[in-house]
C-alpha cells in the first residue's frame, strides 16, 4: 500500500518538472566520481539482492491489495468464485472439444491408412497369384518337355533291352 503512494508521488513529480530542466545539456552536469572497483562490485551485488526482494515484496503487496479490493466481502468473494468457476468450465469444455476433434482426426487417418494398406495388399496378392500361376504353368510346360525328351531318349534303350530279354 505504501509503495503505491511512493510510486504515484514519484510519477507525478516527474511529470511536474518543466521541460527545460529535462532538456538541459551536459554542459551544466557535474561528472560523477568513480567508485572504487572493489566496493562497486560488492555493493552492486548487495543492491541487486535487496532490489529483487523489494520488487518481489511490491508484487505480493499489489496482488494482495488487488485481491482484497475484488474480494472485500462475501458477495465479492462469491462473485470471484463464480468467475473462476466459469473460466474453468470454459477451459474444460474447450479441452474436451479439442480432444474429441483430435480423436476423430486420428480415427479418420487410421481408417484412411487401413483402407490404403488393404488396397495395396490386395493388389500385391493379385500380382503374386498371377506370377505364381505363370511360374506354375512354366514349370508344368518345362516338366512336360523334359518328360517327353526323357521318354524319347529312353524309348530306344527300352526297345533294345526288351529285344535282348525276349
């Protein structure tokens, strides 16, 4: 609470300065004395930590003050709870909708892929059956050719053996 008045005072005093003082050049400015290097690092580290704590404190105080103004009474608290509940409901509904949409999209994709794969398998099976029938026919023809050649080659020998045994 106290910090907000300091900030407001600092802002208003900064606004109240005439433009002439803001635009003053470096001619009237005095050079700053350089601090010893060993002290400046230590001081800077300490100032950094203290400043961070003060910024955190200001943030917490502002948040509490804002909460107190919103939830100053039971009616205000109920109003805030309803707002939070509504926001949660909206977020849950949105998340559920997104999940349903993602699920439907995935199911469509799976169905599309399954149909494509089944079609490819069917085509590959047809090709394999066609090639198998072709090879089977070639093998049968080759077997018939070999069988007839063997019979042709064996026939004279069988005739000679039957003449010798008769």
